């Protein structure tokens, strides 16, 4: 009989839900000046009365897509960190072997989809072959990426199976990574040599804000499981440092100095290197069952900063988007230039705002869809922005392929007068820039999943289905697997030889959950890390030190 290492509060509830899951059959900016109340944003009416039961046909189509993507990887590259489906080969982050990026990243998706055979083979690989005794060269093992993909994947698999094998690997990995936090400020180093357990600092002693502040869900979950408060306090210290570096805007530049803990001269954006800082503020509060008000306060202040400085609307179609700020002059902490650029990554914020509105911004119990009088003024503001931002993100799918580009500029273009946005350096039919690619990213479908769960509005499922069909048409390869599209505005498409691990762990998982029954991973019982690995909500047994 296996030794049980932890008891979560509410364990019986989690076991009941997991049992159901495992045997699932596969087949300009608003402020808080006045009460905002617009019935259009309640999303009521017959369209939103659909029951949140499974759409079996669409759900099973997503399961089949996962099987197609996984089977190609398993055929050509089993155990490799990354997969190249055109050349039918795998590559590793270290010359001494892989650390399970793709396998561990995908396991919880298999469990949720009820793919027993695929899971059996993947779990056997973890049991018999996974090793972190890898001597990565230079900066191979990124602290952030390894945490969200591998540590997060192991923890999620543990919660979904109660197999202590996953816990043993998680503890081994986390212990090897702890030295990354040994800096004067407590901010982690960008990378770590897992074999020698030595942190590797960026040459300028910088770390991106997102990389430093997107480790907390995983390390706190592991601390709760093992009762080892070192994991908790190392991750918690980072948040205290960020709070102490506070800017008047309540926003965070994308770079920090790991020596003194200050923000570095850098842009403010919710795209690359900034995104998941904003995502984890709300999720840290939710993870510990809303018991840590410091994260709620940071979240509320930050959302106000976003609305005061970043929320923008296009002149013609009135599309909502999130701009960026570039530091200006010597007084760069308070003086900024606006840049009307939005990464695809930013589209996570739409669903996050809607989730925040119904939790942090609620007056109490909230209906599905929420009624505006159930939300506070800030909750109403955030709900409205979330709904509108999601429509703005969907507008970026108005391309020749129906896929959204990596980066868009939200200003009219003479080349594309009918669109309120354009792709810098590209035009339909070519030539294409890096910004024009679609990398199988999940952020829009993540927000669509949350919007569906919070409203029951069928249009969000229809949006998701449209994106899924576009992926099937343009990213699926005849020889197996899926690949990045180099130019979303040109057909027939050309591909880049890469099937990203997050396609298996995030994109297909969120699509599956959108079409699955709402009892699969209820939003009040789980938080998703930034790689879509579900972690259960708990009441902490460790006393937090970071408080208001």
C-alpha cells in the first residue's frame, strides 16, 4: 500500500472529482467614477441559457486531435524535450538528455481526456526514464520554464492520480532548483544547472518580471504537500521584493535587477516577459482559498493601473486592446510613451479579468452569467473590459487562415483599411515577418474557456470551435503532428518545424474543457498555472510571512 504523504483539506471532494475525470469517456480608459451597469454585459437572454453540459462531438474531436499530435511525438521522439514534426525528430535542452518537457507537460491532459493507454505509456516513461541529473550547458534549464512545465506537470499529475512517484520527482526537481533563489535580493536567477544544483545568473544580473513571479503557485503547492516551508518562503520573498519596488502606476516593467530587487529601465507590457506576473496575482489569492489579502490588494491596484494607463480602443470598430508603455527620458519611472502593440500572449487577460470580476470583484454569490448588481464597481469595470478585450482578440483572427498572429499593431493601415490592426512588416500574400506567425498558442482559447464557464454563452464555444477548425485545416500535417504557421495571412500556408509543448498542455486542454461538462475541474476548486496545469485550492497549513 502506497504511503500517503499529504492530506489536503477537502481531499474527499478532490478524490471524487478525480475519479470522475479519470474514467471520463474519450470520444480611452474606464475608471471608478460611477456605477457601471449595461445589460448587454450581463450576457443574458436565450443565447446564454445553454446548459454547461458536454458538447460530445466537439469534445471528442479535440481528443482525437490530441491523439494525433501525441502519437506523432511518441512515434518519432518519445522522451525528447521538444518535437519537430516535419523532420520527424526530437531535440533536448541538454546534451546529456531530456528532462521530460513534452511528456510531463502532456500527462494531465491525457488524464482529463481519459486516454488510458497513452497515459500508461507516458507514466511508465516517467517512472523508468525521467532524470534531472542533467548537466545543462550555459543557461539551458530556464528556471521559469522548468517550473511551469515540468514541476507544474508533475504536481498536477500527482493531484489527479495520488501516485507518489510524481511527488518524488517534484521534490527532486525543486530541491535542485532552490539555489536559483540564492541572490542578494531573493529574486531567482534565470537558469539552473540541474546536475550540479547551481544557479546561473544573467550576465547583467537581470531577470524578467514574469519569470520571477510565475513560480509561486507551483512552489507553494509543493510546500503544502510536503510541509516544507522553504519552498513557500523562497517563492513568497519574490513577491515581497516586487511589492517593495512599487511604481506610482501600479504596473511592473518587464525587467528586474536580481541583486538589489529594483525594476530595470524597461517597457511595461502584458505580453512577453510581463504577462504571467499579472496572471498570478489573482491566482495566488485564489489558490489559498482567498486567505491572503496582500495578493488581492496587489491585484486590485494593478487592475486599476491597467485601466488607467493601458486599456485602449480603436477609432473605427471600437476594438478594445491593451497597449504598451515605453520608458521616456531620465524620469522613466513616471514618464512613458504609448505603443499600440499587443502580443497574442495578452489575450489571457480577457478571461482573467472576467474571473477576477466574479471573485475579487463580487459582492457575494454570483450567477452564471453574472448580474451586474452582483459585482462591485471595480468588478463591473473588469467584467466589461474582459468581455470587450476578448472580442478584440477574436478580431485578430480575421485573417486568411482564421488564426491570430503572434503580434499585432492596433492602428489603421493603408494596406488593410478594413481592419483596425495590422501585422508589422507583413501584408497578405507576403512577405511575412516574425509577427505574422501562429505558434499554436493557447491564450485566446484559455479566455474563451473561462468566458464559457462564467456565462454559458454559446458564442464562446462557437468561437473556440472556429479556432480549432482553423488549426486542423492549417497546422495539422499529413505526416503526423501539428506545426507553427509562418504567415497567418497567406494561404496555402508554410510551416515552421516545431510542435510546441504548450499545444498539448494548454491549447488542446482548454479546448477540451470548453466542450466538456462543467463538472470537469470546477473553477471554484482549482487554479491553473500558466501552463494550464490544474492545482487544487487549499487552506494553507504554512503561516504566510508576506502580509499587508
